[in-house]
C-alpha cells in the first residue's frame, strides 16, 4: 500500500495527553451535512459542548438509555409470563366437557364429509 503525503497525518507534539488524529481526513471533507472533524485529545470526554455540532457534542446512547439497559430482558420475561398464563387458561378451557364435546363433534362432522 503506497502512502502519499496527502493521506498521512503527522502527530503534533503534545503535552501529557496523546492526540487522536484521522488517517484520511480528506475523505470526509466534501461530504454535505457532515460537520468538520478535528483532532481530539484523550483528556476529552463525550460530554456535550455548546461550541460545535459534532458527534462528541451529542449525549452518548449509553448515557441516554442508561436506566433502560435491562429493559429487553424484562420485556422478554413479561411476555413469557403472559404466554404461560395464556397456555394455562387454554388448558383449563379445553378440559371442560362442553368444549370437548364441541371439538369432538367438529372433528366427526369434518371426517364424515364425502
């Protein structure tokens, strides 16, 4: 793979924090609707900044949904309990004599058709 001077970014000398630099910054420059990117030092966090509209300024998904991390598991548990309750109700209904007689008559009439 040949690297040209346009695609390589030399890291600038920094203080105690290391900087994260883009390998191919030119690939994102001419895309409409995309905010310009800049190097971020490792000391920065994903906290919102009011000076730009970059992805770092938006709250992270983990931060927005932190209280709902186990919701999928809880929803599956509730759906499973509802299915078990419905199955139990069907068992009780199907064991009754009226329903048994109705189903047997239905099967007999279906088998008796020419």
